[in-house]
C-alpha cells in the first residue's frame, strides 16, 4: 500500500473523530439548551415550566408583556417566596393591556426603563443559572401568530452576564406604581 492510501485513511479517521466529537458536544448542548419556535411552538409553556422550577430569584426584562399565563406563573413564583423583579419598556405605561399593572398590584416590584428609545429586551434570568431569551415577546400574539424564537440556556456564567446587564438597567429605571398613580 502506498503512502497516499495511508494519508487518506488517516484523514478519514480524523474526520470520523471530528464528527463523533461534534455529536458528543451536540448531545451535551441538548442538556444545557432548549430551543422553541412560534407560532404554536411551546415557547410560553417552556417559560412557565422554568418559572415553576424557580427557587430563589427571577429577573425579567421585557419590551412587550401581555401574556396572562406568564404573568400568572411569575405571581405563583412570587407566592412561593421567589424574589421576582421586572423591568419593562416605557411603552407598557400606556398600552391598553399590559401585565405591568397586574404585576404591581400583585406585589411584584416593577420598573420602567425609559432611558432608551426602546428597551427591546426579552430576557428572564432564573436562580442565577437559567437564561431565557430570544425574539419571543411575552405575549399571546408571540405564541399564536408571530414567527419568533426562544432559547432556554442553563449556564451560570452566561446568567451572571445577563444579571449584570439587568442591574445596570435597574439603576436608571423608574419604579412603576401603576396606571393613574
């Protein structure tokens, strides 16, 4: 057998090792990453499932928040003693329906980030370990009508970065007292 055959064989074995290693990495990623797509892709259910597991804290940043099931899951976490805090875009002050008033009336600290043209975040950080993010707004339309995506990422280091960002926005956000208050 000539050396060309051996080089091709070694290259093939190397490629197989890369593929196998990639498959193992991909399998590992499944443990730390969940992906959902809407419409009707289970994004709301994925968020509620994670909120139901929350033990210590939930930090929320949202541009549009009108989802009653997600608001209810936040309230249930709050009732379990989980520290829930929310920062919303200034548009939530004037929306005909927003979960902002529901959250405030339920005793969940809610702030408005009016520092930016749009506070376009769609983020939750749960227990300093789970990050929920993507284009998915926390709305019924996002679940039922829009083409959106949601990532649930279990990674402490990434969660630390998102918590740091949340606290930076908290510094310039204003306490929301509710409509007419």
